């Protein structure tokens, strides 16, 4: 089974910063998709903020098994309608991988329900990522730790809910540590947040990072059919009760009416 994957990129820094465009001439989203397409079981395409409906139409999301999201400078430009569409796709079973500064993206904050805040420093310092769950599928094929010579620092406390699993923890030259690879379950969908990926450094060309992304797509994939009508709250009339009951007391709603949301 081929995992249908969409790599969503904000595609702003690539257009405005020469360092970024030199590192990623086809965009960070293009670099990531190229990496994923090296796997025989992944079919990755790209979508960007500038496209109609940000490239994430209802039809495309319905066909997407796993979505990757990179954003930074234009979180506020993402349509709330598209955000809700993405979240509903996750609740129904689509996998979603958030990258680097996507911790402040609208979909991540909506799905986490917390501020998702952190401390940061852009100084090109060394990051050492430790595998904290050795037998986790996302860490398959990795050493006990790997290093990125230049990265932006993210520091604890990280304003997220308690993760389902901690897969990586980072140490930075300045002394800070950070939960750099965490998983969640939201509805029927699997979610992974992966910290590295600052745009002015060649992070997505790193072989270990590429291994993580490929593993994460395979982990996030849910082969089951999507849950239908995932946000519906249907009324069940008395006559449809599993056990026979007699209606008692006054009503606010009539049979078949929608509830309040």
C-alpha cells in the first residue's frame, strides 16, 4: 500500500531570503518531498500557502494519508476554514507531522489546546538529539544520538499537553534541553511533532533527519478507513434505544433536530 503524503510548506522564506533559497532551491517542502519519494511505499507531493485554499482542498485531504506541516512567518495568514478542515481530517484518521516552528501553527495549537510556547535563540549552535525510546518505529535505524552542527535553539518549558510518547530530547550548546520528538493521538489520527528544521541551516539535507521523517510518515499512517461524520452529534430517538425505555419528563428538542454546538 502506497502512503499518499502531502508536504505543506509556508513557502515564504524561500521567496524572500537568499540563504534559504540557496539551501533549498525547490523549497523546504520540495526537499522533504524528494526525500520521502525515495521510499518505495511513499508517494509525496507538495502544497503551499500561496495556492488556492492553501493547496489543501477537501478533496485533496480526503485522499491524503499523512500531511507534513512547516510554517513560521505567516501562521496568521492560514485560513481558519482550512485549519478546521485539517483538524477534522486528523480526527477522522489522517496522520499529521508538525515540523520546527509549526509548534505555533494554527492546526497544532487547535489540536493541542495549549499555548505551545517555548524559549528560543538563533545562534547556529550545536544540537544533540538523544533517542529516548529506542524501540520506537520513528527511531528505527538511528544511533543512540545524532548531532546537527547548526540549529536554532528551542528551550523548555514547552507549553504542550503531556505527550503520548517522548521519542527525542535535545541538548543545545547553550545548555538548554527540549522535548524534540513527541507523539499524540487525536481522534483516529496520529500526530508527531519534530523540532529541527530552522530554515537558514541545511537540516533537511541531514541523513538522520531524513530517516526520522521517513520513519514518521510510516508511523503516522493509519490504514483503516476514515471515520465518517466525525464532528456529528446525532440525536437518538426513544424508539431507537438499544433497550426498551419509556420517555419521561418534558423535552427541549424534537426527534431529528440538530443539537446545539
